[in-house]
C-alpha cells in the first residue's frame, strides 16, 4: 500500500507517464490515464499532498509557506518515488 492505495494500479499508472526533458532543462510529464488508474493515483496524490501540508505545519513553516500548487508539484515526484521504491523491493 502506498498512501492508502494498492501498489498495482499505481505502478500501472506510472508506466503510462512519459517523462522528457526540454531544451531549457525542465522536465515534462505527459500521460493519459483511464479512470480505473487515475482514480487511485489521484487519491494517493491527494494523500501525499496532505502529508506534506502536515509536515509543513509540524515544522512550524505553516501551510502557507508553500502554495497548494507547489505542494501538489512536490507531491507528484514524492509519490512516483514511493511507487518505484516499493515496486523495486517487491520485484527483487
């Protein structure tokens, strides 16, 4: 389980994303997910975002130090990393 969701649909969602780097060095993520994968992925993303908000509050930074958009952007690679890490440990 990752952020309250089963690993399988999260892995299936992540493999559908295309990651590319543009000439400026910015990374882009593209992908279209069917609802069977998008729903659990977005629920997990929401939970990771909330975890980050709670960390901000606990650390005394306040929830407003990072905008909701920044927190969402930070939650995305966090979730991808968790999926990759757990997937690796279960496949080895």
